[in-house]
C-alpha cells in the first residue's frame, strides 16, 4: 500500500489542489481523512513522510470549510490535523486545535 501511494503521491496532491480550487470542500476533507494513515505511516513509521504537505492540505481543508460554513467538513479537517499532531508528537501550542476538534466532535455527535 505504501509503495503504491508513494508512486501516486504527486497525482494525489494534484487532485487535492484541483478540488480545493473548485471549492469542493467535502471531497477535500474526505480525501484528507482517507489519507491520514498513509501520512502517519510515512511520518512516524518510516520517517519519510511529508508532514508539511499533510499539514498544508489539512489547513486548506479547514480554511475552505470555514469559508463555506461547513461544520462537518471542518470537524473532519480538525480531526486529521489532531491525528497529524499526535503522529509527530506536536502538542505544544496545539491546545486550541484540539479544543476546536473536540467542540466539532461534540457538535457532530459522532460516537467515534
């Protein structure tokens, strides 16, 4: 799985950029959520991940969700960013992101 996604990473990034440009926030959030395990494995397990790319896509998805007032997409983007923070042991100065994610989870009533 990792090798295949590594080969397709540029295409995946291009697809995310295109979706962002089209304002398709739900698809961006879903795609970012779907890719979290890949990024986690690359960053944590292999030490070869592109944390900044993952962080940029998460931030872009969150920004776009905010512009569209889409709380569900924002909840997904915040969850992805918090998983990324956990994966790279980045907790200092990230309390607000975690609190925002928890508020979004409570709002969505998602049992996960």
